[in-house]
């Protein structure tokens, strides 16, 4: 029997003595072990979140008037008039420029640095493009409106706010294909209740603008109305002008034509030539549940009830990091909740302002809003009041030191 | 009678199919002073009887106008949002952006919302979003919604009424409160017109879900004649390719002819309209009238039934549009017909 070479059986390993568990290094400790390239972020000691003061009846009335007024891009006169009346007693100078922007100056005792705060006056809506023989109006949409929210809605046309209806063929008369087809804007007609083009022309001319007929309302903790984007920003800016004076010259720009390309802001930014700018807007809150209950909604952009949204980056602007940090620190220091708008999408007047002349450090602060650019938008009153409170404190505490690198 | 004011009153009360109580009270208040007897039947239909002058036993004519309306019902409370289904035929195309009232423990103002595309199933992102994918937002935090709203609560449209030019009114629930208003006009007109027959105005329930009030009320009432009053498709910009099935607002009531209507009765109605010079049109309805007439005609041993339609644009949406003149004309036509009804009319009724 061939003997297998007797291989030395490896000596049995001594049973591992149970070793004391090595302490698991916490990631922070690990980082501390190596010299890091960036300083660890400074967490401000957070005071407790406090509720903001509620809007006064006066402030709510102004917002209601602004929300109900009709001011479609390019035709902002109605809102402009409300704002001019509201701010004249509180500013040193006010002008309406060639595009219709309201540019107001509230001087402060400081060295006259110019800080721009902007909010846009215009809303999305439609324009009458022609008259059909049956008395209805053909329309074109102004700004970004999903065709699907236009059907079966009350509207108001022109400066006289002539009531009309965007009608629809009843489903009973349609086959299945047409029932599930989206009606495009150019197929829609506004019905004023007249039966001839002549009668219609007496009520609404081609070029007249139209808006949804929604009336502003307070619903529990929420505010509901049309054009909260950006009448909320306008109302906030009016309140800021009623406050102060601040340590700098506050240049308020109530801009036109934001919804059709941030165009009024470009001109306003050029005229003011500020050292920095804050833009007040309303940003979508897509915080509805996912159709598939298992899935989490991770693309909400902003959420109602989480405070005003500070922009870091949207589709048109990388917001100035110093101003972002300043707003965050101001909020944290005063117990004001805030959220960061999820980066990537959307746009505000900051898109035009920051590229103006040699550049303007800019940040946007928005109230989160559901159903923007539809007949009825919805926000939480507290998010709005917190945005007012945050902006007030930010302006009251602003110095050029904030822009130091 | 101020028809527009009455219409605004009638359309201000909710009354979904199966939940008609609020509007029934509004109608009772309007009809009680014009009639001698009010009765609510087993399913909730409201009968208002105005006695005729002929000797008892008098023949009865039933005037049916459904008081129920379409709406929504809560299927799920999903945090602060509600998922819904339809009660009656809802047009999902017009729902995004509509104001509604959720009838929970309290009436809660809400709106119908279309979620952003990324929240919808891929198949629903581009086209008309089906009702099951829309949500209702009442503007309250989840804890409040949980305390106030339950699965099964009903939801009505909340868009306010608006007057357009002339006598045009846009309001929710013109289908079929317009017909109820027409019956009010009829009863009012009959206050000063003697009539042999007993007139029973019936505000029926649950028409929108299968003409159930009509079926059961007709059985219980067993009238000799019946006229169902409902809404007809109004002509206009959006229905240009249905010229025969749509009728001008301001053209008066539409008298229907077809298998669902007794030809003799329909002809008699038309004759009454011609005699009284009431502007009207006629409609050829090839099959189902889509109204209470469908149920009444085959109740018991069969009831001679006619159908009048009030032209209406944007049917089954919260922005239904009509001409107040058409409502008044419809009421007057029925009153004229009843005033001219001889006691032995039924014996003269022929199918030719």
C-alpha cells in the first residue's frame, strides 16, 4: 500500500481567544483622524422653532386683492395699480419703467449700497386671439399652463372682467377616443353667452387677456387662490417696504413678464445695478402621494408646512452660496423653519438678475405652493408668514460683510 | 318669478344621488306654498300634489324632474389627501382644478388636484388623467382630515354660479335643477289656471344612477300620464359635429319623439306649444332618452310618457350653461298643456 506522503497536518490553530471587540470607529472620528480639506460645517445652536405672527387683516386683504386681480404677462396694470397705491406712502422714490416694472427706492441711513428685492406681478393666463362666428372667443395661452386644467372653468376676460366659461363637449356625445383625448388650447373656446361675433367683439377685443375666475379664500391653515405665484411675493415685498428703513438703500422691483422668460427682471436688474439681490417667488410643492403606495415621493421639489424654500440651484441659476448661508443662519438663529428647494428644476427672476451687467450675487426665497399655474393654488399661511419674517430679519441684519469672501 | 334667483337657490344645495336630503328641503320649501299635499316616498323622492277641479276620482299626471346630481365619493383617506370615485357620470377631463365641498363631519372646502406627472403611472402621464389618479385637497393637515373625513363621504361641486350675458346662467347642477325650476314655474302658473287633472310634481331621486326614483315613484303613484323634464344637449362651439342632437340655448324646450315617448302624448304637447305660441324645438331620439322617461314608460302596465328637454351646454360639468328663458318656457308649456287637459284625454290617446 503506497503510503501517501505523510503531510504534516497543519497544527490545529489554537482556538481564537475571544478578543475584546474593537471599537467601531464612528465616521466622524475617522474623519477627524485625517486632516480634512474643508472645515466641518458649523451647526448653529438651533433655538426652538417658533410660530410666526399671523397675518393682519390688512395684510390678508392686500393679498386677497392681489390674488383676485387680473394681470397676465404683458398686461400687469391691475396689479401695478394696487402695488403703487400700497407702497407710495412708504418709499422715497417710485418709477414705472418702459416695460411696466415698478421700481421703488426706500433709502436707509447707511452708505447707500443698493440691495435689490424682486417679486413678479404677472400671472399665467390667456389672450383672446380671435372671434368665432358663433360668438365664442379663440384663445392662446400665456405662460406655461397644462392644457388639461383649462376645461370647464370660469374665466374673466379683459379689464372689465367679463365673465365667461371654457366649455366642453359633453362626454355623452363623444366616442371613447375623444373622451380620452386631451383638448388642445387652440380647440378651446371661451363662451361669453352671446351668439354672434359682433356681440362678442363689443365685450372682448382680440388682445384682451383672461384669467381664471377663482376667488381668494382662507381655508383653515391654508390660503387658496389663483396667481399665488407670485402675488405672495408681491405682498411680502410690500410688507418689507412698509417696514425698515434698513441699513442700505432697498430697491424693490415688482417685475413684469417673469412667466414668459424672466424679461422684466433683466431690465430691472440692469437699471438698479445692485450689489446683491433677493428674489421672492412661489415654487411648486409636488408633495402629493405617489400613485403606487409603496413608492416614496422623493421629487417633491418643496413641501407645504416645512417653511419657506431657499434656493441653492434651479434650472437657470446657481444661487450665491454666501446669501444662501446668510438666509440659513438668519432662519436658524430666529427659530424659523426653512427648507432647501430640491436642486435642478424651475426658475425665478434670479435667472435674469444674476447675469446682469457684471453679475449680481442673487438668492431666491420662495413660498412652497401646490397647483401653481392652475385655477386654484394652495399654500400654508404659516409658510408665507415665515418667509416674511425671514426676509425682514435678513434685511434688518444685512451688511456688506455678508458678501465678503 | 325670478328664474335666475330661483335657479341659484336650487343649485346652492348639494344633493348627490342617494343623498338628496339637502336639496329636497329646498324644493319642499319652494313647492309647498304652491300645492296642497307634500309626500316623501320610500327612496326619498318628493311628491307635491296640486288637486284638479274634476270630480273624484280624478286622473293624475306625473311631472318628473330628478333632483339628484352627480358628484364624487371618498374611497380612501391618504394622509391629508382623499382618493375618490364617481357618483353618476363624472367627466374626468374637467376635474383637475375644480372646487369641491367634502361633506364629512363638517363641510370642507376642497379642490380636485392632478398630481405631477412623475407621481402618476406611466400610462396616465400624458393624456386625460382618470378620476382614480386624481386627489382632493382640503387644505388641512392629515390629523384633521382623519378626524373629519371617512371613506364613503360624498363630495359635491363648489364652483359658484355666474351670470353671463343676456339671461344665460352658468352653474353646477343645472342638470337637473333647471327642470325642477321649470316645475316651479309650472306650479306657479297653475295657481291662476284651472285644471281638471291632479298634478303631482315629483322631484325624483337617483336618476343619475339608473332612474331609480322614477321607477319607484311611478309605480307608487300610478299616474295616467307622465312628463319627464330633463336637460337636452345645448348647441355651441364644442358640439358643431352633432347638429341633430344639439339645440340652441334660447330656442325653448325640446319636445322629444321616439320609442321612449308616447307619440300621441308628444304630439299633444307640441300642439299645446303651437297653440300657446311657446318657442320650442323637437328632437328625434332613436333610443334611450337618458332620462326618467326611460323608467316611467315601463312602470306597472306601462304609462304614456313624454319628455321635455331644456337645452344645456357643458353637461355633467360644474359649469353647465343654460338660458333662463328656456326654463320659464318649459314650465309654461307644461302648465298650458295641463290647463288644456280634458278629463277623457287618455281615451283619445292613440299610437298613430
